[in-house]
C-alpha cells in the first residue's frame, strides 16, 4: 500500500513548455485534489475531483488542466508554463468515511 | 479565498514547554483538521474535531473548537525537538465535494 505517489519530485521547465505532474493513489479514494504551496501563502486548491470523469476548479485553476479517467490517477497538466507557476505541488486524496486527507510527497517545480 | 488563518505565523519554544497554535475560520464547518508538515515533505494528518465536539485529545495533542467564535486551538504538550514543523488547520464544510481549505500555517521551532 503506497498511499499517494507523485512524480516527478523535482522539475525545471522553461517558460512556455508544457508538462504533466503525475499523481496516483492505491486506496480507492473517490476524492483527489491538487494544491500548490508558496511561501507565506499556505496551500491553495487548484483543481479537484470527486470521482472518475468528474473534475472541478478550485481557488487558483488558471493555467492548469486536469482529467480523471480512472479512480487511481489524477494528472495535473501545465499547458504553457510561466514563472508564476514556480511552486511546490501536492496531490491529496480522501475517500468514503475517511475524512482525513492523504498527501503525496510533493513536486518542486521551477519555471525559468 | 482561504478559510483558515493560523496564529501565530511562527513560534519558537524550548524543549519540554507547551506550544499553542490558533486557527480562525470564516464559514460554517462540518469538521476541522490539523496537519503537520516537516520541511520539504507532504502534510500528515494529526487530529480531527467535528463541529459538535468542543475538545479532543490524542497523545500529547489537545484540540479545542469554538464554533460560536469560529476558532480552534492546537496544544502540543511537553514539546520535543522532533515536533519542529509547520502546522496547518484545514476546514471541511461537508457536502459531497470533499473540499478541504487550508490556512497559511504556523512554523513551530522547538529548541533542544
């Protein structure tokens, strides 16, 4: 039981490049979400999903796309990276009667 | 916008002392959760308190909730150097969207 797995752990992108941050969970949780963490800002919700085929925007969705084709996976896509997207990204999952969220170890992204 | 706001932003104490962190929030909640984040790592769930509870204990942790004041406090007793971390409160408004909204966190430093 690996929990929530994020890849890659570190990434450097050039402005305008695209990439996908991967997130997978093996706990059969319905709910998955992406947060970004910036100094002094705490965690801000980017996108979330309450089940396969269902996604919705969070607090800071601009510049990011998501999809949820399976219960296990919830990738986050940066379509055209900008320096403002330099941040640490966390994926989290929750499910059923379990109210606590389980977090991945994060992806540290730098856009130059 | 973010729901929870922790206070203080930073707290430095000596080993063996108690640490108290506060969280204020804006709207009605189903439950409130506290998480811990070690430097560079993902968040780990510590304790959850439901809206109909006023106090909860778990080991050296004590959480209180005052829904009339929309505030919560986390007390860590007999602190240890290993308690050094950032602590976040997260509010859950309930419903089917499972969203958790995090505050900006309190950085606790426990000096040996």
